[in-house]
C-alpha cells in the first residue's frame, strides 16, 4: 500500500523529541514568557528553530501564520510546533 502524496516521511529517531522533553520546553517558555503572544513566539522560535533545529524557518512561519488566522496565535502555533516535532510535516 503506497503512502498518499501529501504524507511526509517520518523523522529518524534521532530527530524526534520525546513528549516529556517537549512538555518541559513549553513549560519553560510559558514560565518565562511575559509580554504576550509575540514574546512567546520569539521564545519558541529561538528554542525550536535556532537552538534545536526541529523546524525550518519556513515551517515555523507557516505555523505562526496559521495560528494568527485561527485566533489565539501563540497557542495555535504551539500546537503546530508540537505536531511537527512529533513527525507531522507541512506538505
């Protein structure tokens, strides 16, 4: 059975992050993220794009843009980052 054309390849085990580690990172960001959504978005970019390189800049910007369309953009961007870092990718 073939995969659908929009399905992205699964990440190798070395690139995946555990749910506990992901929770710890978001807990840290939430604990020090004073100043509203844009401050939290900047912390998420530093942590997931620059430091850990779990997302490309383009993927992160897609998540932030999607989050802004849907409403509470920092929360929605967090859901997007969590999904992408656990293997789901933007087609």
